[in-house]
DNA sequence: GCCTACTTGACAACCGGCTGTCAACAATGT
DNA sequence: ACATTGTTGACAGCCGGTTGTCAAGTAGGC
């Protein structure tokens, strides 16, 4: 009887779509006081989690976006004073980006906001339920991503 | 110990982002042979599941998008011959949309493609695992959507 | 019958993704 | 040294969403 699992999968898909939108909205709302958006927060996060300055393409690689998309966010982030642009000896045209003090403060503030938001969100939900859901989603994401729609070779490696 | 549930939530968020992108890509790939995209498929679905013709705003309401966004897809769908535009006696400016024979065939074909894709995707995954994940996601989506980022009244109802 | 308020389609603009292209620079092989 | 290949930033354009605005049609109160 595949029918029930199909229905569950459909429910998961629909919930993922709704949740994705809701999470981005919530992230934007969380980030607004700091002049950030979900996308820019993610870029800050890549730098905050790295132990060395990164170029735009490295950041893109780290968060799974294209270098062009990340470049957009970096260009928007720079005027806010959250970034430090360092000369890159390995490639004069591609500067290294690093968090400025203000950027690091902003990221830490975002992290605190996120943590308290998350804590409120999961009130009353059993740990195992969340951990199980995380595992299932990761499994599904892996399958979908590697399979694509058919068993067709996926259009992976992007432009390079 | 809240820490572990926070981590699980973060994992869920990241998985949701990845899965959302992967599902849309897979949907586009599935729909391509029928000249459709994920977005247009969803619009066809709203009409297929309805028992009466619908106006653009009604479709938007059904699938949770703005009327303008749906209008875009309808405008794109019409030239494909998948839609029938019926005069609306209740509002001369707002035609009712209905699936043409070709549209209904296309939707049924999409449904078949989706079902076989879904069946392959969940091979080996226990039904309960998927059902549990679906429940958890629906719970989370509901919480995030109604809470927003803070306990701030959400900006629901859109433009009207 | 008229005025107001709502609904609707059309249009423009924006956002965050994507792709593609071009030119500059870097790295590598010969 | 030189040619080739790869990386990178800049830019333009597309997609699917959003918002906002405008004008036309509709509905309801008076």
C-alpha cells in the first residue's frame, strides 16, 4: 500500500512550501531591526562561522548559492558597515570579506534573537519529534537533490 | 536542556530551505515536458480540485498567493490552451477560469508523473516516519505562520 | 439615483534567486 | 615567453513571488 506514504509525502511537500515562506518572513522580521534580511543574515553567518576571511565565491560555496547572488548581498551589506574588505594577495580582483566589529555585533545580536525566537517556537514539542523530523527532512532533501525529477543526471555544478 | 531542541530546529530550518529549492527544481523538471512549471502546475491543480470555475482572486485565495501573482500565471497559461475563459455574470471584468480538455489531460498527466516520482522517492522509508514528519512540519508551519517573528500581530490578509 | 467602499485587472517596480556573457586577471602547460 | 584554461566581478535579463497604484466595474447605504 503505497498510497498512505504518497499522501504523507504530499503533506510534507505542502508543509515545506508553507514553512519555507513563513521562515523567510519570520527571518526578515527578526532581522529588520538590524537592517538585515534573511539573505544578508545568511551571508554574515558564513563569515561568522569561518575562521578566515572569504572571497565572494567562497561564501557562495559555503552557503550553496551562486557567486553572483552572494555578490549582490555583499554589495548591499558593504554600505551598512558590517563588512571589512581586505586586499587579496592571491587575486587582486577578488577582495576578501570579513566581519567588521559592527558586523560581528550585528551577527551576535541576530543569533540571540534567533535563539529566543526558536526557544519560544518549540515550546512543548518533544526533542525526539524534532530530531526525527530533522533526520527525515535531511534524508528527503538528499534524495530529491541527488535524483532530481527523474533519474536524469542532475544539473549540479552550476556555471563553472 | 533546551539546547538540543534548538539544534534540531536549526537543522529543520536548513533542511526546509534545501528541500524547498530541490522540490521546486524537481517540479519544474517534471512539468517541463508539458510546458508547465511548478507554479503553473499549482494553478492547474487549484482548478482541477475545484468543482466550479474560479476567478483569479479565488484561485489565489485557494493556493495562498496574491491575486497578482496568480494573474501572471494565468496569463502565461492561457496561450498554452490549458484554460477556458468563461464569462462571469457576477463581474464582467473578472472572467471565470476552467480547465480545457487539454488542461485537464495535462493535469492528469502531471499527477501521474508526480505519483511515480513520489513513489520512487520514498522507497524504503517507513510510513510512520513520513507521517510523523508531516505532522511535525504542519505544527511548526502553523506556529511560525501565526506567530511571525515575535508575538507581533502578523501581517495577514494581504493587500485587500 | 447617487456616493462610497470594495473588488478586480493591468501595470510598474522591487526582491532574491537563477543564467549567460564579457573582460580582466591568475594559473598552468608547453 | 606564450597560449590555454579557470576564476572572478560586473552587468543584463529571466523567473516567481511581493507591493503599490490606477482605473473600471460592482455592491450597498442612504
